C-alpha cells in the first residue's frame, strides 16, 4: 500500500489498522505519512502518541519507524498524527522547486533536471544546462518564481498513461529523483497552470499563492555540467531578504550613495582602490630600487666574488626573489635580500656561487626552511633578527 499523502496532502490526521510490527517498524493498512522519496524528506508525527522517527517505502509498502517499541499490536486501530507545520513547509518547498524549474526553462538553453532536495533551511534544484547561471540569472529566477506565486496559479496532479506522458514535450521527467517513474503503467504529473508540468510523486500546494515568498540564496557546481541553485521559502526567505536589505542599506550609508546605486558606487570604489594599489606598488618598487643602489655601494667580497646583502622594505617572499634576480650580475655576483621583519630570504646568484647552498647554510644556522636552484633559492621562517642574518652572510 503506497502512501496516500501525495493525492491528499491536506490530511494530517487519520485512523488505520496495524498490519505488521517488526520491533519498532510498523506497517499500516493505509497511511497518509509521506515516505522519504525523490529529495523530499519523510513526514514527522506520531502513531498512537509514539514519535515517528522515519518513514520509508519498501516493496510497495510504507514502513513507519518509531522512537520506541509500540504498546499496540497487529490488528489494532491506531491514530496517525502528522506534523502539520513540516508537511506544509515541504509542500510549499516542493512546489516552489517546480516553479523555479519552470522559470529555468524560460531562461536557459537545453535545460535538464539533475536533482532536488529539501532541508529545513533551504531547498536545492540542480540544473543541467550549457548556459551560464550568473548573478543576473539568479535575480531573474527569483523574480519569475515570485511572480508565479503572486499570479496565484492552480496546482493540480493526475495519473496519466505512461505512453501519453512520454509523448508530451512539455513534461519534465525528473529521472534523477523519481526512480522508476517512466517504468510504471501510469505517471503522476504535477502541473502549475500555464507554467510547468513534471512527473513527480511528492506533496504539493493547491495554488502557488500558498508557497509564500521565495528567496534565491546561491549557486554552486555539484558536478560536471550541473549548476545547483539553492533558495529559501517562507519565513526563512523573509529573514534572508531582511538581512540582505539591512546589508545593502548599511553599504549605501558607508558609500554615501542611494540604495539603488550601491553597485555603481562599489565599482567606483574598486577602481579607485586598484589605481591606488598600482601607485603604491610603483612607489614600493622605487623604494626598493633606491635601497638596492645603497646596498650596491657596500658590497662584500667573498672568495673573489661580490656579494650584495641587506634588507629591503615593503617586500614579501616573491618581491625579494624578483628584486634579487634583477640585481644579480648587474650589481653583484650574488644578491641575498631579506624583508625588514627577517621572515623571508631570497638569494639569486651568477654561475660561480650556488644560491641553494647559501640558503641551506642560513637555515642551518637560523632555522626555518627553504630551497631552490643554483640560480635562485628562498627561505622562510628564520628565527633571528634580520641584522644577524645580514651579518652572517657578509662575514
């Protein structure tokens, strides 16, 4: 006996006869509990006051798993009580997923269905399409779904002969979640009037206005060729919109711009930041060049080779390596540079001296680690003041 929930989703209380008990697993002669299926979670509730922890379908029947071994016996009549709030939420969320897929059909090329799932916090729909689902597309998805809600479109479901359903181009067969849906003699079709029709075994609202507000949350890539769109329904959607509105208004105040122009103000700020970053980088390079010129006037001779050793301000590990490579040969046979904190060391060498051996000598003396080639080598994590490392290399 399959669940009666999909065709009677308003029923949340019923009486039934116990057919079989196996420990805490109970099978009834009929049930309005929805078993977990197709991405929709199982209903919650009670059987004769005992909490139902899970509901699943097996061998064409519905198994109710209870929190404790029941006091009732096979043949007894029991009362089923389904959590009405969770049932309502799942109905709204499931129908919203169909509305979103219908919106996707109007926005994306060659749209396919890759999966669906409901949690208490959000709903996901996996879309298979070569079209890029960018930020603008997410905004339009949300707009279209909420317009469908506002339009108060009727939602209906019916059993249709398999061949007739397969012959309709407008039907979405969600094979990823509706296992065996095309193998049955009849297919259950759920239709949002004038918007979407899909093969589906879940519970749904009778009118899109019952869905309430929908807020698209994000997108991600769960697998090749798929885009996962997540959204919130009802109070969670309202809370999301409120937080987004608060953040937007705060940003508008910070940017001293109208709310509707926050994006333009942010873009101007980013442009200014990038320009300033370029100016700062140029100034830092000039300071580094000046510092290298100073150091070039005070090289030391080691084994007949000129070594240029010192610290360079405003430099990280990569900067030090670049400065050392540019200075070697032109200013000295070996260039060894540290940042002002003494955290990083970069060594560049002409053919006569092995830069890697120099780095190894420094790390043996001051700790840290590093390595590289005979031409360029680096170290980090040195446990010494930069002046001590400079003195070590100059001696």
